[in-house]
C-alpha cells in the first residue's frame, strides 16, 4: 500500500513575501497543493493523507469546491483528512455540510473514528479539532482497531495547547504508520513510524529550511518512507559577516553574492554580524532592496578602542558608563548596549 502524507497546507494564509506581493505567495500555497495532489496519480498512490490544517482558517464554500475538484480528478487515490486547530470544526463550519467526492473520506468527529479500505487491506483512524485549543492528550491510550492488516493514524498536535503527544504512548499504539501534523518542520517522532511531514510550503519567516511531504509504502506491517522536499521557496536567515573595513557598498555586494549562492527564489532575513567602523552606519532600508528580502537587521557593534576612550575621559560620565559594563563579553547584548551608549555619549559632545 502506497501513500503520500501532507500536513499544514494553510490554504488561505498570506505568508510573508519579501518584495513579492502577498497575494502571489498566497496563490503559491494553492499551486503547490495542486501539484502535490497531481503527484498522487503520477505515483499511483493508494491514499493521500492530510494531517490537519488544510486551511489556515475556516474554509469558504468556494474554496472547498476548488479542493474537492482536485480530489475528484484522482483516478486511483482515496483522500483521508482531519481538521486541525486552524480549520477546526466550529458550529458554523462549512466542513459540516459540504458534500465531498466519492473518493474523499473526512474524519471530522470529536472522538476517534476510522474508515476501512478492504481492497488495500488498510484502515485509517483519526479525530478532528472542534476548538482552537485542545489541552487533553487525546492520543494517549489510543490503539489500532485491529480491523485490517495495515492500520494508520492521522493525528494533529504535539504542544501543550494542541493535544500533547506522548512518544511512548504512540509507540505502544499498534499503528503501522502515524501521519502527524501541526509542527511545521519535518521530523520523526518515532523513526519510520510517527512522522511530522511539516508544512507543505513555509508560511512565515520562522518556517526556515526545506518543506515538502512524506512518500511511503507499507509492506508486511513495516513502513518504508522518504521525506521529499517540494516547496517552491524557503525562508532563509542569512548572516553576513561585517569587518571594520566594510562600507554600505561592500556589504551590499556581500548580500547579493550570498543570495545568488543560496537561491534567488527564496525569501531572506539578513543579519549583519561583526564589528564595523565606528564612523559607518548601514542603511538597512536600502540594503533590503537588493533582493527578495523581508528585513535587514544590523546587529553589528562599532569598532571602538574602549581603553583609549576611558583614558581620554577620566572623571567623566563616559568613563563611568564604560566601567559599569566591566567584564561583559563581546557579542553579548550587554556589549551591544555598551557600544551604543558610548557612541551616543561621544556624539553628544561633538
């Protein structure tokens, strides 16, 4: 039995976009999802498993129709999905009344339920969120129902506010594979058995790294899986080393070179690190225009000769200020405050 496991698609979100239009990034979430659904036919998979948060908020009827159309075009694949904390089943949710295609099997109950596929000797269990937060560990004590040789659990959660998950409890559950959602970074909770697919596309600047889906096959009760990168873009945090010989122009060249090496399609947060010439100030707004950049943060410290400044300013506020920071480590927040304060005090005397 072959499957594709996706999660946290967040259709309807408007991700941070750098210099792209936010609506373009929102469209890209749909495009990547459509490509992932199309893979199911090309790879002849039996099941598409969606482990919650297909939508970023309550789905509109027209959006459900678009999604259902994509599912209905599948010639072989059955789709099983649950609702997560973002698209939870509230009282007026369109999930409650929508009529899905014959190959779509939503598990939208508050309590654990399952659907069987005897032709592939598989059952899939799951439950859905009916509130934004569920603090109870609903998966503790859950056991495979024992109705088919191959049994899968769809689950969404893993933090204190969203169904805490106990790794040891899952290990004893008897499921051949546990398709997890909610955590956006792909990772295994139990190797080859309980896996977060991660978000299909990154949704905000903290969703750094590659994103994609899990391709799996279950043979003789054992899951064989591969995580496959699939997102069109990544959010990348780039540290740019700064030296005291650098100017705004040279830093701009460093940023452009780093972006070219890391991929122009990605979206960047730039961190300037190091010690700069005390007379130089970087125009972070201008630097942010050098590529698809969300922001540029100047975390540099001026290259100040603090011993010389102390010697030249005996008995002054400047010397007293420097001495208050005695022993702070270079690169620390305290050192940053020291340098900024000394710069301000020196500037006030000019």
